[in-house]
C-alpha cells in the first residue's frame, strides 16, 4: 500500500554547550498517528522544537510534510499546530481572545481567526467559557484551550507535548477521547510527545522510543510488540547441564539470563520451534523445565527493556 512520508530526518543532532540533547537521530515516519516516548531528558521536546523551526539543529538534515526543517520555519508553522507542555497564556485575556491571537500568530486574517476561534472552542467543549478570563480556567480547561489554539488554523499535523499533563484520571480520559474523535473525523496526522505509554497505546499507530537522545526503536506498535512471538520465560531444575549452551547452538536466543542459581531466563525459540522442541532439548540435556510462560509483550515492557541501560552522558528534554 502506497504511503505518504510525514517525517524524514537524517543524523539530526543538537547540543547545548557540552550537553548533547540529540545524537544523530535518523527517522522516517508515515503520515498518521505517532507516539514519541521517552523518559525525562530523552530529547523529546528538543526534537519537537527542531521540527517546528523553533530551535536549529547542530547538525543533520530532514523534512517534515515535505518541507526542509532548516529553512522553512515560518511556512512550516502555518501547516502545523503545536500544543506546548507549559501553558504560555496571558491571564487577563479571555478564552476566545487567546485562541484568536494564536490564529493571528499562525498568519490568519483577523476576522477569520476570530470566527474560527469560536468554532474550535465549541469543538473542544469550551463554548460556554469563551468569555471567561484565563486565570479562572481549571487545569483541564487550560489543556483544552491549548488544543483549541493548536487547531485554530486547521493544520495538517498536530504536535502535542504532554497533552494530559496535570490532569486527573477523568480529565485525562476526556482529553484522549476528544483526540480520538478529532483523528477519526479529520484524518489529521499527530505526533504525541509523552511519557504516558497508555496514552500512546490508545491513540497511536506508530511509536518512536527515544533514549538519551537516540532512537532506541521505531515502527508500528503492532510490529514492535509482535517481536514477542515465540518468546518464553522459562525456569528449570539446574542439574549442572549445558542446557542454555545447547539451546543457543540449536538457533535459539537467550534474551535475558537471570541469576544462574535461580535457573531462569527469557528466551526466543528458533523460528520453526514450539514448546515441544524446547522440552525435548531439555530432556536430552538431563534438564527438567519446571515453568514455561509465554512472554506477553506490550508497549510498557518493550519501553522498559529498551531504556534499562547504563547511564550515558546527560541530555536535556
């Protein structure tokens, strides 16, 4: 099936003095919904700002929506809606004034920005609060207001930085449902920057895992979690045999070997094997497998495995 490239960057790096926030990030993504995940300091926000043209890259190149990220910042921002993590609001402004101002900054004519501000405020459920001052908005309503400001110019792509940050469970779910409806109704592409993996599983088809400024893994969630096929956690009665060595020689992979005294491991069977062949191999080694459990992969377990590495140089978010 033919697909459109949303993002294509090569060896993108960014340093702040001696601190390296991004390290030669190479990434190619299709249009659609993308989760950008990583621990604090992984480089997520830095990458978003480079894609928007708000920060220059120290080295590397790339395109987003077919535009060169190094030279088309203003033109590009007219096609992208950005919802920052921190609410950069003016307390004395009213809701409709704030959203209309965002339209002005995106290059919309004044009358169009004002009309559109009323439309998107109704859409995000803030129609009754449009004339209320921003210092009277709750945290949940401020998040919706930022989303309205990102939507006012009807962008092709939304960059959302921690859109559920600070929300209680009910507010978080309400925001996610709003975004689900938006994606279904408009077909807009979305890059969701977050450390909440459940939000990504609910909204996104593709995922990028950033770890200390590098891409640890990227692909569709289905592809990345499918890697668990034919993978098992096993425990056996240790008889001093060469069971794991024979397993490797047979084409299996030992993904994690726990304390030898516990005789447990996480293994990936050879492609043509099933549990029966594993038990036969163990029997041939004089080993008794006492527990066999299929590795139930999900995004959280994948993330923890990819980011559970020794500390490298400090990087910034």
